[in-house]
C-alpha cells in the first residue's frame, strides 16, 4: 500500500470517528482532530507525541523554528513544548484531519531494549521536535492503530502491540536518534527535562535561573544555552508562554476579569499582563476570550 492510499484510508477512518469539527480522544493516548476552515492559530502544550496529518496541512511554530506538516510527513516531539499551530489547508469538502499518538517513555525504553538499540551518545543537544518523511511501514501501522477505534473489542489487546510496532518504526527510522537521545539517554537533555518540569510546576512564581542551574549542576550560561538548544527558547520565554496559555484557559473557562487572571498566572501588573497577552495572541485578554467563545 502506498502512503497516498494509506493517508486516504486514514482520512476516512478519522472522518467517520469525528463527523464534525473539533477534537476527540476515543481511546487512551489517541487524539483525533478535524477542522473545516484554515487560518486559526492555536496555542497549546504538546506532550511527547507522534502527529500525522491524513488530509490538509499545518504549520507549527516553536520559537524561531517553523515546521510544515502534511500527509507525506510526520511530526514527533519528545518533550512537552508550547507550540503555535496554524492550519493551512482545510475546507468543508476536504477538512483538515489528523491524529496524535502519545509516546510513553517507558514503552519507548522497553522497545529500545528489546531491539538491542544502543543508548544515544552524549554528543550534544538536540531540538525536541522535528518533521520527517513518512515511510509506508510506519504509515500502515498508524492506519491500523486508528482503525482499531471501530473494533473496541480488539483494541485492548491489539492497540499496545501496534503502538510497540509504531515506536519500533520510529526507532529504526529518521527520528531514531531524537527518540533515543531525548527520551531515554542523553544526560544534559535529561537535566533540561527536569528544568522544564520545574518551570511548569511553578510557572506562576518568579523564575530563579541561578537556583535552577545550581540544582542541575550547571552554570547559568550553560543552562541557558542547553535549554534553548532543546526547547528553542530561553527559560524566561518558556515561562511566559506557559503563563499566557494558562491565562487564556482561565479566561475561557471561568468568569474572571483580566486583572485577576494576570495575578493568578504570575503577573504583578495588570497593564503588563494585557500588553504581553495582546502581543502573543493578537488581542486584549477579554476581547480574545469573547471572540473564542463566539466561535465555539
């Protein structure tokens, strides 16, 4: 089966499982997305995952890096990152359709050990996201995983096996080094992952770069350099994106004013928060939230 044939069948499966625009998680670790209009910029945190587009195309922005995704390519990320996604191709007759499969580090490690693949060498930092061409074997395995949505009685037994095959295909493919380097092996990257977790847990508190660097056994300059090499942004930029994304979530889900939201995510000044929010999302907080509610 060619990649084109596999993508067409994948699009049919996603469209059948998700007949209207939106997102759904029909099974653990499997997320489906459908959108009939292009242009919307979505800010979100993407956990370690494999993402494949069955129909349409999308642009992903991380810091100064830009990635284009389409049915001929897959995207992989091996660390939780604040990304901006923009759908480029979509229409009511040919909607954007995609699938995200969560990557469990424990399963990746298990498959790596079973295949006797060596741990990644400690030979430098690597950005925790990239796009590579799909190959027919990986495309076929992804299709079979999504088709299990229609066979729930088989899903419990077969889904873990198919996911292990998908991870195996990734480990022997173009993303092999990234998956091994960032998920299981690289010493500096492991420390940066701990720093990311620490910033996420305390994103609303002042960021003490010197304290984090000291806990990781790194100089401040080395910490800055390695953090940016892996996440494509500085620790302060990373924290700001976390704060603003959480602020947007609060504005959409709770009846609170912009000043209160700003304080809750760590801003001392309401005006500073509003400026940062508008710069990031394009509109002041309340107006942005009202527009998003109106389109949902």
